[in-house]
């Protein structure tokens, strides 16, 4: 064998080895699918950046650096729920190792297409109510993650709203007609209403039309004095939320909301889980699953941090005075 031929063979060997090594390294990098019902973060109206940044921070704390030792594929439904199956299918075709779903309705859309890829729900209602999990302690399927305890907190929201407007005895729970979990929450809240001696009325809008103007006409006709907005994924989207808050201001109706993003948009009161903390903790599920744990065996966790936010700016706009004993308990006051 000539010297030139030998060098060529040696060079070919090293190049081939390097290519195989690079391919193996690339293949070994975990690929996460992040599926959201929300607007793309580039849209100035989107809430998603806060949650995504919290999720990324959680990964970073666990040693995962996006683009280096972990890849994240982002898909956003832009508020169009009918797009969720197609977006989930895209992630499945990419052979992602895990799908992170921002809320329960997104997790459900993904679960309908795969029972093998682990799904981590970052912020959702009780998954046992909608069949996503057998129990919180042992989910039993391919969905695990965190619940925001919306059902359990609904009674507390009613109680706080009653303290703000003690003379009001007729409250509304605004929901969309396709939100099964929220309807279940309403039934639970009825028990709290009985204890408080007030009437809580379900006011529904059709999910396909979201005619909030008609819903508010019903509330005015029924002489409803205060409002609890449902944690329905559809109602919490940017555009529906904006219209609801406009109508709340026009009706000068005190309202309490299911996520802090409502307050950022001009709402009066929020009480509930600290959502960014839930997304940060979702990263720990990704880490455990990548290290071999099965979602069926990972207990679904509850919130550890809660926020009680009051906007005095919104209170002034609708002519409501927040009692000092309520104001002093707030974790944040917007003036």
C-alpha cells in the first residue's frame, strides 16, 4: 500500500468516525415538544413569555441549556383550539421525547394522539375530572405534571369577592359551554355559596361564538352584582379576556379572575396559584422522565405558592372601595 493511499484511508476513517460520533451525540440530545394554546411570544399581547421563561429557568437550574444539551420544539395554537391536534401530530412526527402542555385542554389534545410519549401538564385543572389521570398520587397513564387546584380555590374566590362587596348577594360564574372541568368546579362552588348565604348563577357562552355581550345582558337583567370568571382555557385567551374586561368596566361589576394575567390586562382581583412557579416546577418532571422515571408513577403535584393580587386602579375605574382588612392580605397591590 502506497503512502498516499494509506493517508487517504486514515483520513476517511477519522472523518467517518467523527460523523458517527456527531450523529450519536445529536441523537442523544433530548428533544422536548412545548405545546401551547396561546399566542406566539412574539405577539405583544401574549402571556406565554412569562411562563416559558419560568420553564426555561427551571431547566437551567437542573443543568439543561437549550440548544446545547436539550432541544425544545415550540408550537402555538394562537388561540385556535382546532389547531391543537395538528400541532401535536407535528411534535409526534419529530419524535420528541416529552410533550409539555401548558394547560389541561392541550394535554388532552396530545393524549388523544399518543399514549406512549410522556406528557407533562404545566398548569391545569384537576386531571382526574377529565380522565387525564386515574389519581393525583398515581396518574397511571402517560400524563403527569401539576394542577392549579382551580376547583378547590373557586370557593375561596367567591369568599374573597363577597368580602369586597358584602352587600351583593347575587354572583355569576362566567363559563364556556364546552368546559367540562369548569362546570364541575361550578358545582363545587355552589356549596361555598350556600355557606355564604348567596346565590351563584351559571352564565354560559357558546365556545364557538363567545358572545360575551349577550352574557352580560343576562347578568344585567338578572341583577347580578359581581362576577367570577371561569378558568376555562377559551375565556383566558388574550382576545376573549380583553372583551370580558371591557364589559366588566362598562357594567362597573366587581370581578375575581383565575390567572394573574387578567390583572395585568386591567382586572380587579386575582387569587390562585403562582403560575410561573408551576411552569418552573414542570422542568423537574422533564428531568425525572429523561432520567428514566415513568409518568404513570410520578404524582401530580399541587401549587406551593399562591398570589392574591388587587388592582386599586381597576377598583377606582368601577367605583369599588377595597376594605382595609382585605387589602392588607394581598401579596401585591397595583396602584
